[in-house]
C-alpha cells in the first residue's frame, strides 16, 4: 500500500510525505521527511501497529484499530520525548456518509 499525506498547517505551510508498506513490519523510507522511516505490521484482522523512526530511533508507535462495523478508526499515539518519557494521545476518525 502507498500512503500519501498532504497537509497545510494554520500558518499556511504545506507539506507532503508518504511511504510504501507491505504490512510486514519492515522499516521503509518516508519520502518527503529526511531521516525518517516507517514500519507497519498487522496485529490482527482489525489492528495495525505503525512504528515511526527518526534519525535511527523509534519515536512514535501508533496502534490503529478499525471498529467491527468498519466506520471508525481509533488511533492511540505513543510518543517518546527527548527526556525518555512516554506520552499517549488518541484520535478517532469516523467515516463520512
């Protein structure tokens, strides 16, 4: 699968990045982000684990869980700060009808 993200922040700065994954847990280069790699692996039929690496160190893991009805993706973001402390946040994405 090829993932492509295009965004514009609140200051109007645009960015575009992406990667290719075979869902095999192998780190692949992220196009558009220097010194970045991403690995995606299948945990079960509704869960993927996404590991993001910068400068040779994994700094974020995302647990991506699809609801049973296929209408919601729940993401748990686990980030490790420069101080080594882990921070967890969540995002929920709902299908638009």
